[in-house]
C-alpha cells in the first residue's frame, strides 16, 4: 500500500482547504487500519492532527479541534481532511499515515500555506 496526499495550496487566513489521501494497492489493509493526518512545520517536530478509526471514530489535536474534520471512504481507499478557519500557524507539510504511523507509508506530503 502506498499513500499519496494532495490538495494543499496557498490560502488566506480564515479560508478553507480539503486534503485527500489516496491509498494504492490493497484497500483491504487500508480499510482495517486507523488512519491519521500529521503535519510538520519548518523547524518543528511532526505532530498528529487528526485520527480516524476503522469504524469512523475521530479524535483531534486541541489546536485544530472545531476547525478540522477527518473522514474516510473505505470503498475508495481515501481519507480526507476538511480544514476551515485556517490560521497562519496551520502552515506546514501535511502527511497521511496509519495510526500509529509506519515508516513504510510516509510519502511526500502536501504543502499548506496560510497567509495572514
């Protein structure tokens, strides 16, 4: 299974973006795993932002709670991150991976830049 994140871009503060993460290969493996979005800002450690279980239970970092929504479509082998009310501090490269993360699945990520 390979994971490819997309949908990033440049947006003004207060704007929205929707990220997608498509799994290629065995979607059965994808459908039974908890999945998460992570992000890494310049000079910072990578952090987990949102998690979704195989059954759809979600959990969020306090910094994004109420603004971000993680969903999944197992039939399509895709997870999404809807990001609203974006702030400059949300600027980072966003990655998808299993939860817990596996070194096998780190991809290129997608850059999100929020201007003030």
